[in-house]
C-alpha cells in the first residue's frame, strides 16, 4: 500500500501538518512511514497519539486517531516506520 497522508500530534496545534505514507492498513491499525526530520526521534514515541488524514483509493476521505505502538528504522536513511493502533476513526 502507498497512501499519501497528512498527520500531526493529537495534542498539538493543527499546524504544522506533516506529510507521510501509509504503507499498510487493516482493521486494527496501520504502518506509517515518516521522515525522521519532522521532529526527530523524540517526537515519535510509543504511546503518542496522532491524527492522520488520508483519502482511500475509492476517493473516500478518512480521518483517524492512532496511538504509536512501535517505532523503527525502515531501512531508508532519514525514514522511520511507526506501527499504530486506531483509537478513533
């Protein structure tokens, strides 16, 4: 999967809105790929909640809240992969 998305910390001001890629999505959660430059590693911690907006392949817009369950390097320099579980859709 390769869905463009916009995300931000749930506790933060609506701006800035950061760009990411949803690489996998299912009923319980998703894997979100982000740039580590968007706040550094301390920005992406287990337990943090983010608001994620995307458009599904059928054109339906979707806003969800998801909690970070894991953070790791995805192999690409400067990129992080976050495992997330949905808290609200």
